[in-house]
C-alpha cells in the first residue's frame, strides 16, 4: 500500500480544528504538524498535533521532503498573504473536502480550498484557489467563485452567481440568480442580495443595501 503524502497545516485556531477533522476523514494525507505565526505556540499540542513553529520553519520542512500544505486561516486577507508566501517557497496546496458533501459533475475546485460538512456544489460551478465553503453552504449550477472567497455557514448562492476575489459572504446570506458580487466585498449575515455589489462594498439587509 502506497504511503500517504504528509501535509503541513498553517494556522492553529478554531477554523484549523475543522480543517484537521476534514483531512482526517478524507484520508488522503497524514498531518505532519501545524505552523502558526504566534511564536509562543511552538511546542504546543493542538487538536492532537504538534505546533512545529512559525513560517521560519518552512524551508527546513521543505528540505525534509514535505511539500503539501493547506492554510487554515478564516480571515481572507490573512489566508491570501500566507498562501502567497508558501507559493513563493515552492509549496503545493492540498484541498480539503468533507466526505459528507455533495459535489456534482463538472465542478472545479482550486487548490487550497476547503469544503465543509453538509455543503452542496452543483453542476459546472467553479471555486477558485483557497476558497472556504463553510458548513452547510450551497453553491448552485454555473456559479463562479474567485480566489480567496469565504462563503460562511448556511449561505446559499443561486445559479449563475459570480463572487469576486477576497469577498466574504456572511452566515445565512442568500444571493439570487445571476447576481455579480465584486472583489473584497462584505455581505452581512442573513442578507438577501438581489442586485449586483461593487468591488469593496459592504452591504446588509433584505434586500441588501450599502452600509455607509
């Protein structure tokens, strides 16, 4: 039997606990340990695994023939920054897909992305790199989700929705068919988005309106 590839997880937080659980249940990688930029965490045990240190340890780990990583940071900007640093050093990114999800034919999932329990991704949807599709969220047919998006628990995207890079869709929000949401936008929890949202906008409510 071929040995599993070992995987390094960057981040030691509540979000990382969920990522660890998915990787364990997925069964494709063994977890070599965790990294976190908080130097005081080095040497701790976190959710059953050693915190190996900070990003300063990355070159030594890569030299030890570890090459796969996943960034377990919920904040979009923080996740993107760490992922870019890892990519520059030559790390390859694994994805984590919980066994209790529904992934339809034609779906594309970028490296470094996480799909949590209870999610549904329907036909021909595309999720970019380092996307978080959080617990119980749904993405319907032909949606396009760009890199670094976080779709929070219980969020529902109807067919043909577009979501720009780095955007956060809050818990329990709904996006109606064909709506375009720009880059680095924030949609408040429980909102219903029925109109396009511009880059960098913050919207909330049902229907969602800009927050000024």
